[in-house]
């Protein structure tokens, strides 16, 4: 039954993603600079996708999402369910930090650039600096909340993996707080290698208190921020 459930979800995910991708692309011309309407379509995609798997998102404290300020959202990464979960949970405008190589992918790459997601380049320092400056400017102008999974990839065992300290440079450069968010329950339902959730139920999004990066600079500052965020995520329930 779990195999059949996974196959059914994979088909559901493919169809829903295609439909909402087309809708999101059609919405881009309505406000091309901020892409707010397009992002609302993406948020709806997240909720509908999870609903098809019998999953519900439950948001808990101790912190809250504050739409009046821009913050970098930092979450653990345990499953393919994490991106639609955080998109569905966050009420504001969020944009993923993604590798520039994704621009080479048809459709996905086009939408990524057009909708204002933040691109990074680790191989070319000069280009990386240009992309970082652009991300800082866009985040402030359109009140976009950068979202990063500092582990860089999904965990293999459900445990929190080592952080890539460079993931925090945008927050330090932009002078915005970092908000740790623990996503709990996705690994148990859809671990690495799975095609769909093995059961339904609640996915918990536990929001932490924002962490200030004031006074932190360079590589030492990134290390300090990474340590603070890791401690916060563990305190929120991530193993």
C-alpha cells in the first residue's frame, strides 16, 4: 500500500506542479518586479501539494513570522516536502537562495530568475559578489525574506548535518535578522529516496526567535551565526 501511495503522490505532484507552474508564469507580468501575485500562486501550490498527500501544516512558537520586517529564514532540510511546507507556512514573501546552475534548467530556471529568487555563485568570487549585492538590494526594496537550507542538501539519516557558513553572508551583508525554523515530521514521512509520503498527518513548523547579526562580519561572523542558528534549531526540536 505504501508503494501505491507513493506512486499516486508522484503523479499528483507532477500534475499539480505543472498546473501551478503555468499559473505562476502567467501571473508574473501582473507585477514583474516584486512577483507577489506569482508567489501567492506558489504558496497555494505548496498547500495543494501537501493536501494531496494527506498532510497538514501546523505552526508553533515560540517565535512568529512578522510581516513588517525582512528576515532570513533558515530551516533544516530533511525531505523533498520541506520546500512546499515552508512556502505554505510562511505568510509573507519568501525567496529561495539557489545555485546559479539551476538557470540552465528549462522552465524552472526561467521562472527562478523571473520571480526574483536569489542566485549564488560559489565558483566565481566576482560574480558571486555581484549576485549577493543584487540579492541584498532586492530583499530590501521588495521586502523579500531569503530562505536557505544551510546544510546544502537533504539529510541522509534525519539528523542535522553540518552547515555551510557561507549561507549566512546575505543576512550579514543586508543587516537583517536570521529566523530559525524547525520543520519536523517530513523525514519520517518522506525520507531521502522516497517518491511520496508513507502516511499523512501533521507536519510541524516550529518558528524560533530572530537572531541578530549585528557586529558580525566576515568568515568569523558567519561561523558565529552558524553556531547560534544550529543551537536554536536543536532547541526547537531538530535532532
